[in-house]
């Protein structure tokens, strides 16, 4: 009698057209997206960003800027300038994903080297997991308000958690509920998440615009137009720069890893330019809603609440409290899946491709969020800003290196096959591009004294704190210039190729796979047939698929998205 076979911890490793099944550097989810799996159209990206923008963090940034002594005018200008700046970087790095259909960890190999890319991957993974924890805590606060609207006694539940922990029993219960509610969405393929983004981009904006109307109808907007800054001189200037850095830090992850989503694009790369006008407008409008609502709440209740759930919980109407909190819950869910868990999953997958795929990576991210005690991160406006500034100083230099490497140093020419071959042209020195590492270290160094001070205020660094206060801008600019200079003075000549090698060329040539097989499919059919066993989807040729689904709502909706 045979003993039962134990389940394997290793993920499925089909033969790859790019790495000959090399489980050390790739798995099925890391390979470029084949033609038949590119589902994202223009509307998909629009609703994705609308969905991503409508979240409590966007609301909180403007409100927390007011809390540290600036006015609504500075808050609006900070958000607009910050997102205009970061949208350019998002567009440039997103375009690389559209062209090569590979995720951020793979594209980073071209500029950092195979082993050097771990610096960028780990730095980005840390922030993505932190953000997942923060958004889960925001979601927990919404669940607490919703349950309190249904059962008011829930809000007075006896607390059995020490006060020093910064969280109460009812909030911890809400955290567990929201955390569990996210789990089914962690199993969804990114192509299917378009439907979640569509639902969120309809429900949440309607609810938040209703809150804006309430703000002006109930109090006329409060004292929003009469505010004056409470800080002046150099303190005012440094507060402005520090706040801008924190706002940029809100989307510093996506400035680095936009390719994780743009890789699924089926439309022209030119559509990535849409972000430059769209993001500043959308995010500034949402921030204004947060400013107006917080100001109205201060006029009506006597307390300036920068936490939207603290404001909503003061409403008398229980139904309004429930539905407002539900909109914030949906907002937290959408952004947590789109911007955080998927980002962390791609990073963890690149670090451990033998054992981690997109699904497992998202689950690991969710589990790790418990260790970060997000309720303490969100304890005050000041600590929230410090947290965001702290981690964005590392991502600015990373984004700069990737932008300059593709658009300037390599003149828009990557070899997509070599991105999966560790001994090919992107090997550099033992898998590390020393130019990128040196530029990164020098770009981050000026912000280190302030970074240390933000972690331990008892360590006095004097004026050394100032570079840290605009660390993303300083790090991006200095690293971009230094990396470009090093690459021009000491070029890695083997990486400078005459023409780009795109993934479709590799798929069409059917090269690099034993037995003329690509992901378990005969090479002659590999371009036309997509095998997606993990998601239970066996697809025929594109022509057959069109014939099968030419009628019906789903086909129409897929084309629309």
C-alpha cells in the first residue's frame, strides 16, 4: 500500500519560453503576459486609478497637513504639485510594463542586475506590506462604525486589551472581520479585478460627493476659507516640503512598480500619458472633500477630526453612518488589493519563485500585516506623516534608476529574453550593477540623519533633518543625475544592444524551450493558445474565443474595459 503523497510547497513550474523552466529566476506568473491574457483597456486603467484614488489615505493626507499648522490652500497646492510630479514617474515606468509585459521585479534586473535587483525589490516590498497593514486598519475602523450603526452596544463593548496597545476590543474584532473579508479577493487574478475596480469607481465617488454636499449644506463649509497658517518662516517652508514628500510617499510604491499592472495592457503605450493630467485632478478633488468635511465637522462638533471615521461616527443618523462607512470599507478593500497586496506578491514571488506565486504572495502579505501593528502607526497625524516620509526616501532613488536606465542609458532597448537569463547580458558583476548600487547609496545618504531622527526623536541631528524632509525629491534628482553620469562614464557595453527584443518576438519564435513546448503547449499553437491552469481557465485560439463569446454582456464588458 502506497503511503499518501504529501502536498508540495513548490508552485507549478511549466516550461517557459524565457528561462527554460529555471525555477530560480522565474515561474509562470513572472513571465511576460502572453497576448491572450492582456485584458486591460483604457477604461480599465481609468477606473483602476479612480478606484485607487478614493481611499481614506488620500482624505487623511490633506487633513493631516492642516493638523500640523498649514491651511487648506497649502494642502490643495501640496497635493496637486505632488501628484503632478509623481504621475510623470508613474507614466514613464508604467510605459516599460506596457512594452515588455513583465512585472517590476523582472524589469529591475536590467538596471540593477539579477542579484542587485533585490535591493529594489525588498525596499518596495516593505512599503507595500506596510500600506496593506494601514489600509486594513482603515478598513477595521469602517467595520466598527458599520457594526456600531447596526448595534450601538458594540461601541460600548468592554475592553480587555491594555490601553498601552492603542487598540480596543471592538476595534480588534473589526480588524479581524475586515482582514478575513479581504481573503477571497486575494485569490483573484488581476484580469478579474477590473470588475472590483469598476464597482468601487461608481459607488465610492457617489458617496463621497454626498459627504461634500453635506459639508457645505450643514455648515457652509465651516471655517475652511478663513484659516490662517499657525507656523511661519522657515518652519512653514520645511513643513510644506515635508508634507509634499509624505504625499508623494503615498504613491511612491506605484511610481516604482506600475509595470505590475500596466503589463496586462492591450492598448497603446501612449495611454500611460493619461496619468499626468488625470492623477493631479482626481487626487486634489478627493483631498478637497477631506478638507471640506473635516472643516465642517470642526464647525459643527467643535473638534477637527482628520480621521474620516471619527467624523462619520458623530452623525446622528445611523443609516447615513452605515452607508458612509461602507463606502470607506469598499475604498480600503479596493486599494489594498490593487496597490498593496499585488505589489507585495510580485516582490515575494521574485524573491522566492520556487515557492511563491501571486496568490501565495498576497496571502503572505496579509499575514505579515499583523506584525506591523498598524493601529500604532495611525495613532496621530504626526506619526502618520513620519511613517510615509521614512519609506519614500528609499523609493525615490529606485524609481530614478529605473526611469533613467530605460529611457536614457539604454535608449529604450531591452532584451526581454535576457531579463530571464542570469548569465546573459544583464549579469553585470556577479549579478550586481555597481553603478545602480552606488547611485542609490549616495542618493539615500543625505536623508539618513533625518530618517534616524524620525525613528528615535531622542537622537538630535540638528539641520541634518532637513534633507530628509524632502527626501523623495532630493533622492530622485540626485540619483538620476549620478546614475546617468556613471553609466555614461563607465558603460556596461554588453547591455547596450542595437535593437529591442520584445516578448512577442520570443513567443513567436518559440525559442528556448525543450521539445518545442511553451508552458506545456506545442510551440506552433503557443501564441494562439493560452494555458492558465492555476485559474482554471483553458482558452482556445483567439479566433475560437471570439466566435464563442461574440455575443453577450461579458464580451461587451470586456471590450469596454
